[in-house]
C-alpha cells in the first residue's frame, strides 16, 4: 500500500483488505499544511535520535536504540491515534513517544539509568517501554480486552442487549495499538496475543515495523511469507504498507483504528521499512549487511519523499525547510543540556519500586549493596505476609566476595582463596567514627561463606 513514491509522486493504492476509495476517505482531511507538520515531526525526531546516539558514543547514555529510517512508520501511525487511544511500544518508538507528548529527556533518563520509566502512561496514552521483546503485545491485548469488557458492562447497565456474537464486538470509545518489530513476530508472546485478540475480538491494532533485521537476522530467516499474512490464520485482516510513506501509513492506521472502535476486532499492519543504523549502539551492522543494500534503502528515505512532494506542491520552500531544521537543532541542543543535568539517583533507590511489598530476596540485595557502599544500613525486615520471602531472607548467604566473609567462619573447603587481596577491592570510605563495613557485617551475620568456585549459588540467595 503506497500513496507517495520514493520520488515524491502521489499515487492511488488499493489492496485485498482495503479499497482505494476507503484509503482516500481516511486522508481526505489531510492538507498540505498537515503534511508539512508531519514532515517537521519527522525532521525533529531524526535530529533528536542523532543527538541521543552522539550522547551514547560520548559515554552519557548506557545504550541507545536508533530509529533512523523508521520516522514515517512511527509518525504516520502516531498521528492517526486519537487522544484517548492507548499505545504500547517496544524500546525504539521514540517518534511515537514524541507525537504523544512524552518529554524526550524522560526517554534518555531510561537509557542513562536515572529513571525506571519517566512518564505517566495514562497522561500520554503511551505505556512505558517494553524491553522484553514481544511482551507489550500481550499487555496491549489485555488492555483492549478490558476496554471492550468495560463497554459491554456499561451497555448492560443501560439496558442494552449484550454483544455476545463472536463475529461482531461492541463499539468502544478508544482503540489500542501495539508496536513491535519483525524479530518480535517470531516470539511466542506475539502469537499468543494474536490468538487472544482474535477470540475475544479485542479492539487492538498490531503494528509491526518490519525494518528487515532482527538484530543480525534478516526477515527471510524469520518468515517464508509476508508477516501480514499471519493475521489470516487467526481470522482477522492483515495489511502491508510502505512504512517509508508517512501518508499511506497514516491512512492505513486510521482505517485499522476505526475498525477497532467499531467493534470489528483486531488488525495486523506490517509497515515495511528499513533500519538505517545499528540495532542498538552495541551493534555493528556492517558485519551482516553490505553497503549496497544500505544505499538502495537510502534512496527510499522517508523524509526525502515528503519534502519532494511538498516542494512540488509549493507547500515547502528552502526557507521553510531551513526553519524546520533550525527548530530541530534547538530541540537537540536543549535535549543534550537537560540530559547532562539529570541528577544521579541514590544507589539504593534501585530497589524502591521492585515490588509493592519488599521481599526478603530484594531486602537481601539491598543490604548487600548498603554494606558494599559502607553505609552500615540494617536490612529491612521481611514482609510478614510472605513466609517464603521471610525464609529466603533468613537463609540468604553473604555476598560472593571473599573480603566480606564473616571473620569467625571457617573455609568451606580446602580450595585456594581468591588471589585478589581484600585491600585491592575499591571501597567507599566509612563515615567518621563508624566501624568498617566488614566489621559490622561480620558481627551481624553468622552465615557460611560463599563457595570458592563461582556458580549459580554464588549469585542466587535461593
């Protein structure tokens, strides 16, 4: 499905699931000014992505997942969403986040390690990033099923007949969209989400950005048919769209969301695009793809085709394009400034929001880190509501470090001790007037030392 060719020519499109008339109806209200705004979104998103990549290369971020080349797929689909719709991203949807009003520095905080998430999903209609590949499709399906059930319950309260037909669900006020990649489509979670969404007629759109590679594996190693064809096996439509065409992506996503809101169930969209950069900044794409392939896809650049179309329509000149680029540079400069100003969190705060009630396992790890940092903090008492957690807390071993073994304990075996002297291990200084962490630890614990041979038991209290 394509409406703008790589050279910027406007064409008509149709497919087996959606006619050209339907496609055009869903973008009849899109003016040249609207398309210019989407072009500006794409330029700014690309510039912010470049700045984040540079920050990672300079050691200011632990990792970054670039999106270069996927701007049209993300901006086009995001601009199709209504304010009350809910989006469930993976970890590369920086463009969708931008369009949903998420502060870009909140995303950088996640990759800088200063925050667990950084934004309110309810406020933006945009869930937190899902690092576990494919898991967000299950979250989205469950959310959509909840929306559908809530609509049914409201109908029952109003005296309407419940929608019990399997082929037609109840209309809902908001739709759900789940973003994932071609690699995630090979995960069992995604297949399960398809099955549940189909059986329960959930108002969800599955939006697959097929960027041609699951890290280093091409799509041909993942599927023998187009990914969009998988929808047929579950009984709902699948549409393949040019993911580098922002206008076609907008139209198809609007159509799929309208189906969801009307109670017609799920849709799978496969947006065919290309990841111009690395999978993440820890990846070297030159090891698995050649320069000629990258050059061919560069000719289909999503920003270039929109600019060519707008220029031909006299809706964008060089001065306007320069002004957009200047806005993007200003946004990138501000992003860098605010990223570098993010305060480092207290080390022990990493345990604060792991569970609602802290388990003995987490309490033990908190205590171990406190000892290492030389704070001398006592471990929190285990929750009385969890006997298993209490027993795990009581039986936890000491850390797998010889210099922290209790002073009065005997060696577990005749194996030689670590060749690294305790004095060479960097330690935080103890507060004035306090005992060294080793002394307080030895006095507080009467447990066996860790095994001399590293193994699973050295890092797992259970």
